[in-house]
C-alpha cells in the first residue's frame, strides 16, 4: 500500500530504529510487533503470526489484531505530538475481523482520519503479506498534557 500524497504529520523526524525502541518492550515486544516503514502520513508495523497470537483453533486471535492496531495507532499519535509536553492515550478501539489466517506476517497500515489538539482518530488496515485485508480498525486517542 502506498502512502497518499499529504503533508508530513510527524512532530519531528523519526527513524525506524527509534520507533522500534518503543515497540521493543512490554506487550508489543512479546508479540514481536515492529515498525517497518514511516511515510509522511502513514506508519506501518508488522507482527508475525506465531502461537503467541493464535486462539485454540490455530487461527489468529482477534484480540491480537486489536493489540496490533491499538499499538501502531498509539505510537503514531505520540509521534505527532511534542512528547515533552503531551501524551496520546487510547480512548476507544474497534475492529472488524474480515478473514482468518493461521500463518505468515501481518502488516498494519495506520493513517490519520482526524488530528485535533485534544484527540486523534486513526484508520488501521491490517493485511497479510499477500495484501489481503484481514482486519479494519479505528482507534481514538486522547491527547493529554504531561504533568
């Protein structure tokens, strides 16, 4: 999926290595979620389909898709704001699981629908390596002042 032509949305330039330092720890690290690309208005992350993200029937657990979507959207929000003054925190996430998968790698394509001073809304499309749409998600993030 190509990034649409749009003005750069990020507060400052970030390398994939810097973004992956964020993804390296906690749940995202455990699930092996990694940033793979950053464009002017899109952040792309990947997650391998391992036993860690499968449900008992051997297919991708829907909750894992939600973790991927919320993680890439939350990181994107925090890359849009001045992280010394503000933090983006998830308010609401929804997901429509469209196709089941049991192997391979997922890619989450995260683009903004709304970037306001107090909230962000992200569109996240999760596809497999064959570019098949697996899940669509929308994440709303509150932008709060750090204290």
